[in-house]
């Protein structure tokens, strides 16, 4: 009984850490937030915080997983294209998390990095939700059918992720608007004859 209570307390503390870290990093940014500051925000020492995670990189990966979980709960499943654009718009409100995502995505290219599997899973997960939505739009004549829906889903997802470092350099960049421009170009009803 005591063991189960300790486990539940550990799970609750981990959730508190992730929820607090999301707020702090979104507000302060990755570069201005140390592990010590995250630990202080939840009333732990730095060693106490890292007791819940194997490393700083695992902590950062867990923060991004939590962000994706929250985004997934906010929007309908399977993810429609409009819901995907809503997530992109929301990213513009949390620059610190965009900074964390961009930083970690580069480091995670190394197979031994703790975030490597997260980014592979994320790519599959988003593709599995975007491709059926795009396929449906193709069936309704809203997207060209010259490319498979899976390919278009990869392009839209890659564009969304790739725009994030550009937006960090130029916060006036409209990430969702840029994606919408691509989607409009894919809509044969929007193409005007010369």
C-alpha cells in the first residue's frame, strides 16, 4: 500500500514538474531557463528534479511530449488540417517552447540522443493523422491528387517544423499563413487560368 502511494506521489510530482516547466520555458525561453530554475519552481533541488529524469535531455524530451499531449487533447482526433493549423498558430504564443523544439530536434538527429525516438514517433503520429485528412480533401477535389496524401502530409509537417527556426529569427513570419499559402496552391479550385 505504501509503495503504491509513493508511486502515485512520484507520478504526480513528475506531472507537476512537466506542467511547470511548460509554463516557465514558454514564458522565459530555453536559453534563460536553467534546470536549477525549473527545480526551484517546483520546490526541488537540481538533483531532486533530475531524480525524475535520467538527464537534462530526457527532461526536455518529456516537456515536448507533454506539450504534444496537451495539443492533442485540445484538438479533434484524427487531426484535421484546420486543427493542425491551430496548433501552428498556438506555437506563435509560446516562443520558448518553439526554441526548445528547434534546439532538441537538431540534437535528436543522432540515434543515441534521448529525443531521437520521440521525434520519430512524432513524425509517424502526425503523418497518420494528417494523411487521412488530406486524402479526404483530395477526394472532395480540394487538393490535387497528383501526389499521395502521405507525401503531402510529410510536406505539410516538414514545412510546419521547418518554419519554426525561421520564426525564431523573424517573429513577424506568419507560420500558419505560410502553410495556408501552400495548401491554397494545392487546391485546384484556387488555380486561375492564365
